[in-house]
């Protein structure tokens, strides 16, 4: 149970940091987080080899 509490604290700290970086604007913080996630997904897709994609293999979730 301690691990879950630690993860919750880390998540709270990350959210607080995102809001602080957005100057306290919650909508801007959410928008920035969504943009960053989109960028990360794009980078991950670019890193997947063409052969891996051609074979239709999908990473385990």
C-alpha cells in the first residue's frame, strides 16, 4: 500500500509542477500536458522499425 501512496504523491507533485509552469492556469497546464503526450507518442511511433510495422505486430499492452 505504501507504493501506491508514493506513486500518488509523485503524481500530485507532477501535476503541481505542470500547473506552476503554466502560471497557475489549469487549462493551459492540461493543454501543455496533452501536447507533450502527443509529441511523445509521435516520437515512439517514429522509433518503431518499418519491418515491425509491415508484419503487423503490435506491442503488448
